[in-house]
């Protein structure tokens, strides 16, 4: 089932669209509720698999996308992940302009600043919590919430759910 969901999202959201985050968010918002939620949390799972929450906010420095991620986690009934992300997002917003400036000037500036930053220190316990949560789903990580949701609410995943 995870493969079918992933293939459907890839069909509806071509990878080149991710480089145009405004258009990506707009396209996500046009999806059926379940697919919208699934698309909105995918990059968070990638971020916490490869890096951490701070890196996620640098790589996906877009408030509308972060808001979609919060909505997606809530819809998928991923309460603990939603709580962690919400707290992390609140911390990141206090550094939002700095992150944006560093990323837009030269991403390497972020990579130098972040590890020693107040933000990294503040996010450390939330990173531990999200990594622990992700490890509790060794096969699919946060995408486990996709499977649970699709099985529980198949009508919210299809195009007819719009």
C-alpha cells in the first residue's frame, strides 16, 4: 500500500515542482485531504531521517509549507509528531529571518551557524523525541501514519474525496 500511495503522490506532485515551493504548496492544497496530508509530511520524514528539525526548517524555509505539515500531521492523527513539530516550528520562527537570510545568501552559512546556534540547543530535546518516535516505526518512519490513515479512512485518500 505504501508503494501505491507514493506512486500516486509522485504522479500528482512531480519532483521538479518541489523547487517551486509556492506552486508545490498550492498543488498540495488541491489534493484530496488524505493525499494532501501525506504529501505535507513526506519531507519532514526525510529531514529527520537524514538530519534534524533545524535542517528541515532550512531546507523547507516556507511558512505555508510548515503550516501544511502541521495540518497534515493533525489529520493523519500523528499527535505526538504534531506536538513535537509545533514546538520546533515555534522555536524556529524566532530565528526565521536569520535562517532565511543565511540560506538565501549561501546555504553554507547556515551549515556553519546552525550547529553552534541557540536554535540547535533549543531543538536538541525535540530532535531526540522525533528521532525516538521515528525509530518506533522502523519500516516506514512517519509514513506509517499514511498507512494507518489510508486503511482507516480510504474515502479521504481518493480523488472523490475533494
